[in-house]
C-alpha cells in the first residue's frame, strides 16, 4: 500500500464518526438543510474526488493492469 492510499481512510473515518461530532449534530441548519445531510453529501462528493485522485496516481505509476477493450466487448 502506498502513502496516497491512506487518503481512502478519510471518508470512512469522517462518516463513521458523524454521530460523535458535536458540530455536525446541531439543530441549526446548514444551507437550509439538516447539518448531517450536508455533511454526508459533502463527503460523498469528496469521496469521489479522492477515489479519482488515487486511481490517477496508480495509473501514472503503472500499478494497474492493462484492460483490453476489445476482449471485454467480445465477452
């Protein structure tokens, strides 16, 4: 496991710790929505960005196997 793979733990930690974070579990809405909804939606977007970053780093380092598109199309 490379160092940038540790970034994949951030969304897991953030979402698992959601019930225990006092600033997320407030009665005040964020942007007109419950704070937990905004928190989870934000981490969903960030998770996609983190996954794209890790994938791009692995592709550039040559750690992913080559995919033959013609073989996949044939089944």
